[in-house]
């Protein structure tokens, strides 16, 4: 089949690779109808990946149709329209059965497209291990675009909002308005926020956020938040960037007893944390990685009922064959680019 | 009246000071029958206080009898046996009415004995502002020693345990087994912990902790916790020291999805936080200061019913006149010293 | 002053009554700018009141301006624009301070306009006992109509929705679409319901509900709910009528593990409860009365931020002098009558 | 193999029956080392069973060793020491994977020993369908007696206590002190109750309850609870009988804002519920059936750590061959009989 592979920094190839096969009796193969580029794919693109491998298929967001299942798969059949959860686990242990694959007791917590160990899904097809735990059926009323956002971006945002323990009536800030940040805005609203401030340096992203009902903030966010909250600060912050400066900003704008939830990925092992300030303000600070499976039941229900519109963050569609250009576009943050969806069938 | 006053680093005087008077119509005066030395008093004792003042009364833990009330006080009368909450607020605003004085909307959140602004309670009597909000009646079955621990140490520990979101069955670690840490052990047990590890370098403190039912850990806590939890770590940590090393330890021994609650006081504004590790482990980290009023209803009920025994942390009783020696003793951490109670009536 | 008084079944008089005076040092007097007729006033109107008194002022929903305060009132001054909480308490005990006046430890939990004991507020002015606990300041951006609905109907609906423990993504049904039911629809939406079914026999009320975003159901609600939920039933029901038939309906349409929250007032002491069915379905059933004070902080925040629009349930405005006609109108349920607001200033 | 079979009212036979075989590829067979008689078995014994079948194996509490597994079973192997959850489900659907078998989306929620459809476990061996979902491994430190109580009685009690939403410091009452009630006492204590009243008419059962730390109440429980709570009533009640009188008692002794959780099985479809009283008191009333799988992780952890001692409710051991006598004994409630354990290996 054809797939995008990682060939080194800023080098993504569209090439022929071996067809996937089911992983033991538990596995399945999904023919992909839409796949996405995630912000974390850009880390790999920039050469800061998680493996020294070259030539592996990249990508971990995919929706499509089951074309092959192992004999041990109970919940899925050939022909099922499914989304592939970005996060994977053994599917059988206690935590995995509850959807919390990050706590997989067999140590099989993982993700597609980070190395040859689990080939990625920016491809015509993908092999899914432990299909019962790692696939989800897509209701007919949910589009491919919406389902694609539900494979990773929306669940990550939702997880971040849950970790921020948003209470009804809270004033919330979201730092960073890429696809994940936009979904975090929607999450905060559904969880009952009275107001959501959307902080981003890019004008087009702020406009998108405003379309979703958030109040956009560009320059001098510390001062603006102070003014807009009568000096009080916000009850909860969802940080969707991962840089030291934005995390520090998040801590600064939190009110007394505020919660700061970091879902932007950080590699800092000595982040300078203002502990005295945090203690005086009684802050709760969380950082984490999402178990997609844990969030999906609620997100599918909300999307099917029309309360959540994950497709709103999609801005561009390209054929998979133009993957290299798609990466360049998403990396540029130009043209108001949000979610870029690749189509392997064109 | 006679009181202990701060005269400079390691200098505490027992001397004559003006008698307190009720603060406006809302205030009261309490004749003190027992007062305590708190770990945070040692900061002042060591010369790291919160004010340049000299000669002010120190101390913020006291129980006694109401001897005077302003005309606006509704909930207390002369003769009531009361404990004086270490934390103070206006008592009237929304947060104060709910007991959360740290969120006082009038900016009147404070503490006794930090400066001349609000004289301390290591004295024969203390003036209590906004008595309706800042006093609590002591049920007859609760001793002075128990009530004294309920003015600050036990509520702080309880707050820390609540912030650690202890769930039933959790394995919990308490770092630092002074009076607050010992109360945190009791809190974790009442909240349903299946096991509590008590980490301290001082042998006598570990023994006290073991008496309360905790499993003591001295040397190499990281390794020991790892072994005792099959490599998993603990679900929740309550840090009751405030040093960089102990906070780092707390973060190290937390399991995936663990919670770390810091109640030890830190002054570090650049604590080197291992953010990448925290994110991979999906940690929740909180630091805070207790609003005593918020915790008291539950603590009084548990103490009255005999489920909590705050007096267990009291190890020494001295007359108030021997205050200087009492400070020296508590500062030394020698002789298995826990809570030191001063008696102004002897 | 002029006021509406109860003179016997279906007899409401507009007449001269004594001016109110502050109740002790804690009380206040509020000059009323708008007052409402509540569904529970109809019980009195129909002759099923709570007292044998005649000639007392009726009504318990009012907004206006403070014109007199006792010397012990701290939180309010003459000139403040306020709403008068329908529920009252001593304002000083622990439960009252937290807003839960129903749990008033002094036994002073009550309501206006049920007898001469506490004169009602369908009047030019009302005396408010314990003003610190029983009044709330109205932000400038909130209209009198909105504030009036916040004195009772919206808090009751909110309380009912909280008791129904609505979880994000839940399918919810509201039984009865008068002003309280309409507010319950809004509550369920803000709490994250994916769908809300609005069940009422009156076509105009269903239309109003649909305007708020609910899915209206008229005939054969058991069958319709079954069909619309693939046989599963709804996760939560808020019952806002109080009749045996509607409560039985609520229990019937609840799914396995569903919650049924009754806020419609019932006088039945032998309601025939299908216990075996409830147990097989693992139902949670709650019935209760609202402490307005407990709900107000969140409701004021949501209204001020524009997420809640309590004024949406107001359909008619009349001068107070036309009170008799207003009662007749509201009692008729004709003309799509929702909330009827009376103006004592015209 | 040999097993106890139901032959009609008060007729239990010990006889030869066919050996069980694994149910499809998902099933397992467990050789039983201990099995128990449950209160609900007495319904069958008295002729009020759930099926017209005769000759089926009865019983649904068993521990033992896996002797055969289907090829699709992932989590268990021959030789594993296991407990058989009394409740069963498909093990694969969303609710079942989370342990909530009562919500099984495939409609396979069930129980052993109610008819020939799923043969019971008062036998030398039992066939377990969907073994991955319906078995649990027993840690070495947990005895057969303890594990047996964990198959049904303890989880039911725990579920009941969870439904009663016990908060730390609550005063709790348990109505009925058979094995389930005794476990409910332990649950309430671990969940932080400050006091637990144990209400039962049988003196020996009250004594057992007192041994666990509860305060026993025999005669006139309404008056006694009133006196012991200063007229307030209890915060939460767990009803473990299921009779109209005991459920009415439970509702009577609940305080304002109290919770009443019924786990005793009722067949009444017109229970006379005092709705007006319940509403005035703002009660929460729940009735339900336990999904054992949902409670087990916490219960196993607590038992392994020595905080819960399920074996405390076991009072009698008999060989399986004396099953008829064992039923008679348990039915009599004589001799302080609590849990009766049968041994198929003697």
C-alpha cells in the first residue's frame, strides 16, 4: 500500500510500504478513509521524534472501515465503520477495560506512528492491535471529519478540561487555539463555563475561537485577564501549547483556588515553578496524556446529539499523496490553518 | 496581661503587654487556657518572619473561654468554651460564610501573631476579630489538647489530604511526621486509605507514626516505596515539610495518575519541576494554605465521635512562662518532641 | 402601603396594609419594583394554603431596592438593588451561612406570604428578616424580570437538576413545562445534557420549551421516550408537577441507573411506589425543597455572563393593582401563560 | 459431579449432576473449594424462586481453581485461584468492561443458580461464561472464607453504602445485621462514618455488629435513633432486609437531606411511600442490585491490605453433602448464624 513515511527532519515521503496484517488473533486491519496530522506529529517532523528509526509510517489519527479481523475479536466485524483511537493498550487488563490505556498493567500502552514498533496511519490502511479495546464504532450521523478529530484532538482537550475540574459557572482560559485548544473551548462550554477566554498570538486562530463563542485575547494576556475578571483571575486554565512561557502564563492568570491543566507536551525536566505563589493561591496543577478510550463514550454521545461539532476545527483537505505539502502547511501555521485532513482514497 | 513576644532571631520574651479589647462590635476577647507552638512559628523564631515588627505577641493556636463580646456578635456569648481558628477572615462575605477565609472578598484573610496588626495568642488572652466567623464552640467531650490541635495542625493536615483526593483503597505516603504529618496519617486513614507510609528521618517520629497505624520508612524512601508497591508507587502523597528535596521525593514516589499535595510551606519561586515526568505520569500537584473554618465542622464531628484523636500528637506541656525553653525544645526536634502545649494559667 | 392579600379561595384583594418595619437589628425593608406569582401561590389561591389566617399579604418573589436596614446588617445598605430569596433562615448558623437555609439549626427556615407570620411580597414593600442571609445584590446587567425568576423558580429548577445528578452527555426529560420546568430545561443544558425532552400536555408550553432547545413530547410520553432512546429510557428526569401520575411517569421513563428528581410539590403520604421495578432498574429517587441561597451564586454568575436567561420564562406584565386578574390568568394556564410579573410602581 | 439441587419448597438435594463444560471459547470451568448460601437463596428455598424449573443446581457464591479455559480466555489460566462473581454479563460491551454488568448492552446480565439457564455453584464445579469478565484472581493473602464473602455479600454491602453517598463524619444506620448488613457496617466505617447504628431484632446479630464497632439498637429504633442524634436523625441509612416495615423505618430515621439506600430485595410494586415527608426532608432514596465486578477492585485491595475482613461474617462451615441441613440452619436464623460456608471437597 501507499503511506507517508518519516525520512529525517522535514522529510516526509509518500511511498509504497508492506500491507498491514492483523496482530495475532486480537488484531484487525482498517482501510483508511481519512487521516489527520496532529501537533505532536510536528515534533517528529522537526526531528525531535521518539525513535531513531527511519522509514516508518507516521500518523496516529485515522478513520475507516474494518477489512480484516482476527478470530479473537468480539466487538468488531469486517465492514464496520470505525475510528482508531490514537492511544493503544492491551485492551484486557483492568485499566484498559475501563478505557484507561495509559495505566495498562501489561505495559502495552502506546501510540501509532512513532517508530517501526507500531506503524502509523497516514496510510491506505493500518494494523490495529487488540482491536476490541482500540477501535470504536462510528454512528452513521457522524462524519469522517468529526470522527477523525475524535481519535485524538477532542479527547485530549476533553481530558484537559476534566483535569481542570471545570465547575458550572467557572471563568476559563484556554492557552493556545490550535485544533486541541479549540476543542478545549468547546469542552469548557459544555462543562458549564460561564465564560471562556481564548489566548493565542495568531489572529486567525483567535477568530476561529471567537466563532466558537470564546472571548479572544492576543496581546498582554496577564493584564487583559486581570481587567476582564476584576483582578480575580480565572478559575481554570487549559494549557494546550507546552512551552515554558505559556505554562508560566497559565499559572499567572489562575485565580485563588484555580486549576491549571497542561495538555501541551513539555520536555522540560526543570521547569521553574513559582511554588510560593502557587501555595499562596492554593493552585491545583496537572499535566498529563490522554487515554482516548476513556473519553470516547461521552464524546461520541455529544457529537451524535449535535452538542459537540469536532469537524469545526478542520480547515484543509488534501490527498494523502500530497502529504509533504500538508506537513509544510500545518507547520507554517499560516492561512488560519487548523486541522489538516488527508484522504488516502483520492 | 502576660504574653510571649518576638524580640529578634531565637529571642522570645515572656512579658507584660496591653490587654486585648474587642475589635469593633464584631469582635470578642478569649481568655486562653491552652496555646500551642506551630511549625510555622519556627520560621519567625529563626528570624524569617513576615514582618519587620518587634515586640508583637506571637502564636496562632489557642483555646479558652469567651470573656467579652461586641454587641454585633450573634453566635457566641461570654462563658462559651471556644477554639480560635488560626486563619481569619471578615466572616461576612460569601467565601467567609462558607468557611473559606482564604478567599475573603474583603481582603481580610489573615493569621494571628505575625506582626502587631493582629496580636498572637501565646498569651493570657487574645482579641478575636469577627468572632462569629473566627471562633468555634468546643463540645464538652473534647479536651483542650485535642481542641488546640484542631485550631491549625489537624485542619491543615485534613486540607492536605482532601487536596490529595484520597480515594478509598488508595496507598498513601505522608512525607514528614511532625504534628501536621501525624494528623495527615490519621486523615488518610479516615478517608479510606488501604495503607499509609510514614516517611521521616527522625526515628522517634516514625515510631509515633507507627503507633497511629502507618508503615514507617526512613532510609532510601524511593527504593523502599518502589519495593513495597511492586514498582507502582503510591496513589497519593501529602508533603508536610516544604523543602525542595522532600517535594521532589513526593513527586518521585507518586504512581501513574498519582496526586501530590504540598502543605509544607515553601518560599521557592523557581522550584525545578520535572514536568516531562509529571506529564508522562499524569500527576496532579497541589500546594495550598488551609482555611481552618472550612475543615472544622467535619473534624469536630469526628473528634467528638472518637474517630479522630488530635491529642495524640501532643507530647509536651509547659507553663507559658517557660515559653523560651519551649521554643528551644520544639526547634531541636529532640526527645521525640511533637506538639508542645503552653499553659497560661499556671 | 398597598398589597395583595388572601381573603379566601380564589379571592385576592388589592388593599391598604401596614408598612413593613425592619425585624430587629438584623432586618431590612425592601421597596419592591417587581414581584411574581409562583405556582405554589396557586395552592393558596385554591384554598389549600398552609395557614388558617386571612388577610395576610401573599407572594414570595420580589426584587427591589433596600430602603431601610437594621444596625446589625453588614452586607447591605440603603439604595442597594436586591432580590429577596423566597426561602429564609436565621442567616447565622452553620447551614444558613453556607446557604442551606432548609437546614437552619435555629429552626427559622421559612417562606414569605404563607401567613401573617412572615408577610408576603406581592406588595409595595416587604420586611426581610436576617437581611445578610436573605438578600442578594443584583448586578447591573441583570434585569428585574431575570432577577425575579432568580428568587425562586430558577433556583428550584437548578436544585432539581443538581439532585438529578445530571452528567455530561445525559439524555434528560423534564416533566411539566411551566416556569420551573422551563428553567429546568436550561439547567439540564448548562449541566451538559446531550438532549432534553420536554413533556407537557399544553401545546403552548411545549412550544416555549422547543424555543429553548428541548425536544417537545405531548401524547403518550412513555412510548415516545422509548422510541427516541432505542428502548433505553432517559438518564435523568426532573419532575416539576407533583402529581401522582407525573411522578409515576417520571419513574417509568428512567433508564437503568437513572435518576428521578421531584421538585413538583406533593402532599401524598402513600404514593404507590413500584419498588421492585425501581430496584431492578437501580433508580435514584429524590424529592426536595430548594434553599434559594445555596443556588444563587452560580445562577447569578451564569446570568450575568449571558449563559442563563431567566427572563425567557416571563410572558405577562401587569400592575400590582390588577393582581386579582393576574391570579385568574396564571391559574387558567391559557394563552401560553408562563411567568406573570406584577409591577407595584404603576 | 455432586451438587445441591432445588427440588421444590424447602427441598434441597445433594445429588449427581452432569459435569460443567466451558461455555464457547469464552468460558471456563472452576473446581470449587468453598461455596456459600446467600439470603437470596432462601427466597428459592421458600418456593419463591425466579423460575418454574426443578432439579437445577442452586447457589451463586463460589471460590476455587480454574481447571479448564476456552481458547478465547485471555486473563485466566488453568490453576488460577479465583472467585466467581455472583453477577454475570457478556464481559465485552462497554458497561461490562467497566464492571457494570447490570448495564450489559447484550442483555446477558444474570446470576448463577436461578434456573437451568445458568447452573449454580453449590457444587463441586461450575461453568463460568465469559470468564474474562466474570472471574477475579484471589491474592494469596486472602482466605477462601474472605474471598467467598467477596463474591456477593461484601460487594452488595459496598454498593449499598456507595449509593447512600456516605460522607466523612456521617452518622449512619444499617437496618438488618445479617452477613450483608455486617459488611455494610464495615463499608460505612471505611467510608468515614463517625458512628454506625446497627438495627436488628436478633440479639446475636446485634452482638456481632457491636464486635465490628457499631452501636447496636434493638427495641423502638425510631425513638432510640432520635435520642442518640439529638432529634436530628441519621445522615444515611443502608437497608439490608427488603421488608416494607424496615424500609419505612429507614425513611423515618433519616435526617433532613438524608440518603436511604435499599439493598434488601423487595417485590412490592405499590410500596406506600411518604412522599410529602420525603420532600420536606429532601431525601434521596435509592434501590438497586449490585454489579459485583464493579466493586471488586476496591474490595480486593482493602482486604489484601487488612482494612476489610470479610471472613468476620462467616459463622458456620459444613460439608456440601450436608447442604439440606445447612439451608435449614441458615433459614432458622438461630444460634447467631451468619454466613454458612459449604465445602465440596470434604
